[in-house]
């Protein structure tokens, strides 16, 4: 993404509903910046971001990436450019390295370590019994909530996409873990050209957006 994502008069309505959850949305999301969508639960934030990888299709309006209609891209090429970090990352019973490699299965050890560094996960990983080869346990019982979030962020970053979408990444973290996550975000913003979109209901976590 070199310029921006432009959303022009976009509306969306769930098939079972009679009113639009998104109505005439017009916004420019600039490349290489942090953009935050802030609002209460049920306000349409998650629905909005699902329009970008075409998980949902607007009933009206147009979305463009660098001036080109989103529908002109193949689904594969579009989704290869977008990484997603959910509110509740699912981590399988494997090693730390294996989880990060879900983002890019053929990545080198150096790429795995760099993704972990950018995500702010390297320090706690190195303190685990076998480092990157530590078995996490079912649903990552061996790491805290904040560590899980940064581990999953490393999984998203190793893909080296143009766009990183995070859905309520700090809503379940304590103040200290949230602060560490924000520092990781600042590092990513300074060292990469990723366009970051954060969905949140907590203004404090996105003051740099």
C-alpha cells in the first residue's frame, strides 16, 4: 500500500436486519500510519474492518486501494497483503517457533527472531525453558495474556504484509501488559512501512493514532 485506502459512501446491512449498521461511511486511511476505530460494542467497528479483506461486501459505495477498486483485485492477492490479530488469539499446542511460522511457513530462523523482536516478544521467549523451542501447551497455558498477544503479533508480522489489522488487541490485558503492547506498536510503526488499523473502545491505547 503506497498511498491510502479510500472508503466512499459505504453502507452495510446484515441480511437479517432492516437497518444499516454502517451508513454512508467516507474515510481515508493513509498508508504507513496508525488509524484507530474507536467506539462502543455493537457500533460496527468489526463489521467495517471485515470489508477490507472482502469477508463482507458493502451494499452501497466503493472501497479503493491506492485508487484501484477493491473488486479489481483477486481475493488471494488482497488477503496476502493483510495480516490480522484477533482479540482472542488461538494458539495451538506446539512450540513458540511453530506458532510464529503459521504466518509464513518457510521463514528462516532470523525472520522468526526479527518478528519476535518487533512484536516485543523476544525477551520473554528467551526466558522460557527452551526459548523458541518451548512447547506452549494447549491454548498457551505457559504464557500470560499479554505474552500471548505479542506472540500472535509476531505471527502476523512475519508475513510482512502492507496492512496490519488488530481487533481489540488490549481489551483483556492489564495496565502493564497494555503498556508493553503499545511500545511494541510504536516500534513497528517506526521501523516498518506497515499501515496499522486498530479497532478498540479504549482511547488511551491509541493516543498515537
